[in-house]
C-alpha cells in the first residue's frame, strides 16, 4: 500500500517515511526505496493491464496558452470515450 503512494501520487521517499511515521510506523526511506525497486514491475503490469485500449475515433484539440509571457501551442488528444491519449506543448 505504501509503495503504491510513491507511484500513484508521486511522493518522495522521505514523504512516504513521514506519512508512515505519522501512523506510528518507523521505517527509513532506504527501506521504502527497496520496496519500490522490488514491486516496480508488479505495479507497471497492473497499470498496463487496467488501461483501456484507445477507441477508433480520436479528437485533437489545440489551444494557444501563454507561459511566462511566451505563447505556446498546447495539443490534447482524446478518444471518443474521453480517455486522454497524449498532451504535447
């Protein structure tokens, strides 16, 4: 479960260590890192298996956005079910 936090919410190893400490579990971040290394493939396979296949019809939206005063073109590709396929800036 704690390893899932690292991958799902992109928390740092020290964040995980602190969250566990708040729940009364004392563990070093190095141990969390070993858990992540051990179960990385397992989580990758589960995510890939759970991902739906993209639909046959895709839609590409393009929007001009300004970041730090610079204009950029943002492209957003979705399929007919609304599943996000890709974002390109």
